[in-house]
C-alpha cells in the first residue's frame, strides 16, 4: 500500500506538493497533511517532520521556512518535508491529539484501523518513512520548559548506527548533542526508524513561546545538517547562543531527571547550559499550603550541565523539574 496515500508523485523531479491522506476512522474524517517533495536526483534521502507534538511550533515554522529556500539551494538528493504531522494537536496547541488523547510520539508504528493518532502514525510510517534514510523530527520540548538548543537521540543498540546518528546530530552544531537514555521509548517514531536502520535525530529547542532569536538558531542548525549531508552547499557555522559557539556532546540518564519532592510553584535558580556542582542550589519549591514560608531548597544531584528547566505550570509531586546532562564518553 506504500505510496497510495500520497496525492502526488514524489518521484517527480524538482518541487512537488500535495497531501498525505490519513484515512477516516471511527473518530474523524480523513485528514490531509501537507507534504513537500524536493527531488534533485541521486543523493541522500531525508525526511523532515514537524508538529509531532502540537504545542511545539518551532518545528512547523522552521519546516515551512525550509520550503521557501531549499528548492533553490538544494543541489542533489531528495528531501520530503511534512511540516505538521499532527494538525489536530497543532490547532489545539496540545501535546496530545485532542480526539483520542494520545501522544502521537508514543503510538508508532501506528495502526491503520486505530484511533486518529494511530492512523497518522501508520500513514507516516508506511508512506513517508520508506522514502528516506535519514529523519529529522523537529520538536521543541514543551511549553512549560526552557530547553537548551540541542539535537537529541536515544541510545542505539547497533554501534555503527549509533556512531552515524551521533555524527548527524553533531553536524547541527547546536550547543548540545544529547544521548538520552530515556525510560519511556515504546511507540516513539525514532525507535521505529532506527529499527529499519535509518539515522533519526530530534531537534529540541525552546519551549514556552516562539521567538525570532530561537528560530534563527534552530534554522541555522538544520541548515548546518543539510550542508553536512551534501544536500546544499555552504560552510557550517556554530550558531551564536548566549555567547557560546560550540557543541557539547552529553548524555542524560534516568538518574539525571530531577523530580519535585512536593507540590508547589517551582522557582528556578539555574539556567540552561549552566555547569553546576553536586549540592549547588538549583531551585526552590514554594508549597501553596505553607503559612511559614516553608520553601523547599532543591540541589543538584550530580556535577553536570543544565539541559532543561521547568519554566511554568504548578508542579505536582514527582513531576520533573530539571534535566541534567553529563559528558558522554563514547
Ligand atoms: Zn516534542
């Protein structure tokens, strides 16, 4: 059935546009997801997706900016761009799909007869994924976080694919390349792609609200990666972010995820990319019920870098407040 859900011929030379049709199901009518195919013949085959989580708008914006300049700049290969793979969540500005309450990035490879999130995942997996050997899935963490400009991957069992994926991630030249030993990877898009031997990286940057400065850094990172792949010509430069111009390759383990000891309002006392020592004060939690102040000091559990900081939202006990990252030794 591969290819039957695209409304256009993605093999045609040059720029072609159309839709990926996600068939109707029990919960909604068919969806039409915009897709752009930029085919300049032999070369790397890249898929760029945005809007996997609907409240992360940097990805869709950067993907649509690419559509404006890449057709001119691309010299070889093929790039498929799907700026918003979950338009229902983008319209609602929610992480999960409103109709079925599911996180699209936990239901891959999906099901053709499932709920709408599962049907989207199925269409992306069966139609778009086979057209690429490399995938950039453009995220921005979440609106209640500040996150370092980064390219993130999960550990890959195949050492050769792991090394290729790290190289691809580092080619963005964003301040952080992160290998995240995440505990909850079942149903993620990257796992499905990596199981097919594909290089898959997620860019993560921002959170909160979209800004022109953040978008410029984000887009520069994607541009660097396109240069590294040989899809466009040019010289890759480290984007300037907070006066820093280098890439650190780090890892985050489950022990680097700091959870809140209680419910309350979290006050960060650290910023992304800060280097902290074990025992440094990194935040304060203010319980609403307390009449005596009762603020709870929160300390860094390890000597490490601050990768992402909770920047909004009342926190419940055990919710994540800070993600730390430490140097990766490959
Ligand atoms: Zn996301």
